[in-house]
């Protein structure tokens, strides 16, 4: 199994430090948190980034990510497309195959059919831009009730409807469970279209009370992780798993100790489910 570190887990670390941390803790890959890139490139080049990743023996798993890709004005969407071009160009130079893209909040008065139609168009356009650099886009549905695309069923329908071979999905254990996605939906998708899995757990609270701040390391909460991972394994998923735990309380821990604990927790949860 390939277990990666998601840069949003410790958002205050510099990208340089984060690459060192992921390597020292034993992760095989890293999702590059996009807000860290511009400060990094004030000090370094894309070639520098490629060299750092190679020296650390850490694979770049994704650019994470482009937010609010749908339900935008034409002018706003031009900015989204420009960001995609920028990230795709960097990705092609460092060997990163995936850009994570995220839907917008649901605006008042927007129907489900409007959401579907606009998101298909937006995702398809971004997939076309990324394809020019040999990169894919992974669409991540989000659990909060305010989000425009909340479930695996909705996200998979949109990905299919784009008709783009380089458009796929992010499967996030938090968003799958908290957003009310079904096990039937997991059985229905093309597993080859899952580009990456985000791993986390959460406190045992009513689902409507949960936020990202309640996320926990795998095995510390109440999610049926063994069932999720076993289903992914049985369906034939062999892609990366990435620790993504945006819990402010964890940021007080020593970064290396925390990263090592997170890797151990991920591996333990995956091994318990029979993932090798």
C-alpha cells in the first residue's frame, strides 16, 4: 500500500519542511497543499521542487486543490481555469498525475439540475485543460449541508457525464460517512475512477454536528473504516491512501511525532481491512 501525507493536515508548515517531515516519518507520497505553493515559489523554482521530492523519495500524489469550481460567473471561472493551467503545468514537471477539485457551496435558488449541469461543464473544462499536460482531475464531493455536491452518487454521475477519461473521484472517508453516501453507491462506481482516498476518522457525535475540527486519526473515532477499506480493496482499488485530518488540536503536537502516529494509524486501519 502507498500511504501519503496531505498538506492540509498541518497547514502552517512550509512546503520545504513538510516534504522533509513526510520523508522522515516514512510516507511514500505527499499531497501538495496549493496555498503553500506560491510562498514556496517566491524562494524556489519548479525544478527545485522536483529535486526536493526526488531527494526525499516522496511521490507527489496530488495538487490539493482547486476550490469552488462550479456555480461561478464567467469571469470567476476564468480565474479557476487559469489556476488549473498553472497547477497542471507544475504537475507535469514534477510527475504529479492528479489535481483535486472541489465544488462550491449551494447558492440560494439553484436547483439540483442546475448544479448538475453547471458542474458537468466546469469539471469537463478543467479536465480538458489538465489533459493538455497529461494530468487528471479528481472531483471531491463534500459532506456539509451547504455544499452543492454532497454524495458519492452525485459526484459519480457528474464525473461520468463529463465523458473525460482523465476525470475521476476523491473518496474521503469523512465526506462519505458524514454526507450520507450509501454502500450501494460504492459498489456502483467504476473503481478505476477513484484516483485517491483521503483517510480520517471522527468523534462519535450526531452527524449534523460534525465539522472538520472533529476529525481524528484512523481508529480513534467511530467510522466503519474497516468496511470502507475492505470494500475498496475488494472492488480492486490499488491507488494511494492519504492522511487528511484537519483537527486544530492536533497541531499542538510535535509535527514529526504526529506524522509518525498518523502513518501508523493509517497502516493499522488498512491492514485490519486486508489491504496490503
